[in-house]
C-alpha cells in the first residue's frame, strides 16, 4: 500500500467534511490499494480515526459520525 491509512482517510475528510464509519468502511473496502479486509481493516480504520481525533483533525459529533475540524 503506497499511502498510509491515515492519509487515505484524511483525503476523504478533505472531500467530505462529515463522514460516518460505514461510509469510510465502504469506501476503503472498495479501494484496490488496500490489501487487508474484514475485521482487520475495520480495526485499522478505527485506529486511524482515533489518531486523527487525537491530532485535532476530526471530532466525533454523534455515534459513528465524525467531522473535519
């Protein structure tokens, strides 16, 4: 995978200011650059979102919904 998971998710938030986990899961599951699948992929996505949250790039606005700051 050429780009990190965090970079891919950041690009998604640059295009859409607000995303749900389901939207992120669906988009990244279809991405041919990502070789991991299933629960491992979901864990990596949640971990990346947590990192973005800690870095004040996104905030949680409702259950499973995040907004770019």
